[in-house]
C-alpha cells in the first residue's frame, strides 16, 4: 500500500480534482490512502501529531529539501524495490515550516523533488503524479516520455 501522510487539508477545488484523478489512476496498480492531519498555528503541535501518526513498521519516506534527488526512472526503481521488501510505503509531507530532525530520524529515506518551494496542495499533486508515473514505468506502459 502507498500512504501519503500530510499536514493540512486541500482548499482549492482544482487541486482536489487533480489529487482525486491521480488517486484513481494509482489505485489500478496499488491501494493508496491519503491521511490528512489537522494543521495548527503552533508548529510543535503539528510535528507532534505527525510524529504520532508515523507507523514505524512502514517504509517511511520524508519529502524534504535535504533529501536525495531522483529522476523519474530512479524513483520508479526505488518504489519497485521498496515494495518488494516492504508492502507499505508512507510518503510524509510536513507542515509549512518543514520537517524537524525527530521526523527525519523516524524515516527510512529522505527524498527531495526539487530545491524549489511548492504550495502543499500542488506538491501533493506532483507527488501523486510521480507515483503514477512510477507505476507506468514499472509496468512498461506508455505514459512516461
């Protein structure tokens, strides 16, 4: 199963539609779940809620600027190999102030999609698109160019 653990709700309809579309596409390959945690004006509360929600039995992947950068093919290979050894991958999108060392230490891997900063809702869509692309690559299906 693929899980996305994130802080905050999507407020924009066009992003909700984008996310729903990719969740539907991915679910043809793998069960997927998005867990939205309540955002809070107090950063420590957000981090505490996030920390409590991380299942250490899953293969946890922090999405953070300090992480490794992958091409789409490398990301697909990573997802494929990880699912062989662990049936659950959880991608963690932190609060607007980012992830702290406590969260990073609970993760098996830290990945960066870019040095750019993205709005959380848009990044969720980007992550889902790359997960979908990874499954298309893994199954040698046309989509990836």
